[in-house]
C-alpha cells in the first residue's frame, strides 16, 4: 500500500509569452494510490526541450513550488497559478512534476508517473521582430505568426529544405540555404500578421529551415530549424 501522486489535468494560457512574461497554469493533482500521503507535498513547474518533464536538473524549473495538501486515496487538489517564464525564449514544452522534491520517494507506489506536459509548445518571444511556427504536422495546416514587426510594414518570410545557410542579405545573415522560397507578407497596424499553409501529407520527418527579414526595421527575424512531425 502507498500513495501515488499524478497530475490529472494541466492547461496553460497564453501559448505565446514575451521574455520575462507570465503564463497562467491550471492544474489538478490526484492521489491514485491506496494510502494517504501522510504529509503535504510539492508540485514544481518546468520548461523542457521535450514532453518528458524531469525534476533531476535536466529541465529548467520556473516559479516556486506549489504546496499540495495531504491527499487521501482518490483525493485531488486543484489550483490556478501565474508563473514567470524567466529569461528563456524559443520553443519549449512546459509542464509540472508532482512530488518533485521527493518527499514520498520511500513510500510512493510509482515515482516515475508524476509528470504532465502541455499538449502545445509554449513560445516565449524575444524582443524585436519575431516569427513563431505552430502545428508543423504532415497533412495538417501549419500557422506562422509574425509579431513585434514594423507597423503596416513588409516582412520577407523565407524557408528552405536544403540547409541552414548562412547566406548574405541586405538585412543581415540569413540562416537558410539555396534554393529557398520567399514570400512577402504585409503587417497590420500592430506589427502582426499570420500565414496558414497546408503541410503535405507525406512530409513527415523532413527538416526545414525558416528565416526572414523585417523591411521596415531593416533587421532579421529569429531563425528556426524544425522537423515536420
């Protein structure tokens, strides 16, 4: 007999966060074991490069630990908390780990099932013109979002499956290789725009490099190197 803490529900909002910004995390932790915990425990939140959240130092903890009260078998605890992303930017998985400080390590039935990760990537946005790509999945529609660009300006969106450059451009170094594809996109009055594109159904596993330039600010966007899922 023993307790077994798992995260039964975890959602995040928003999914695009500026550097140093906050994300709202709604969670429920449940005890699916056969005994009470016998003590309060902790829940930690982490940024990870994959959807397996670990509390051993390989992932980056954000915010402070949440205190989970002593839960009986079948009991649960829910809360909503605002967590600061910190200085990180790029594409990350965000998730939680129940009993991340190991208070129940000696008695818990399964210490490896206490994590949960978001089903979407959390993107922290660096300052300046920024490109974000979501749902790059074969047979589905990918979305490219541009933000922090020159108001009502023009952005060149560039992609290649040949490599990550570098190449010289009038706006700086481009991290795509020839041959590459260029699309001109007009930003709105807030310096934002979106582009939707169907991903071919047989494209899974293909590596693709993205870059671009903000003509109004005469600077490069962030570069991305992704694999079609």
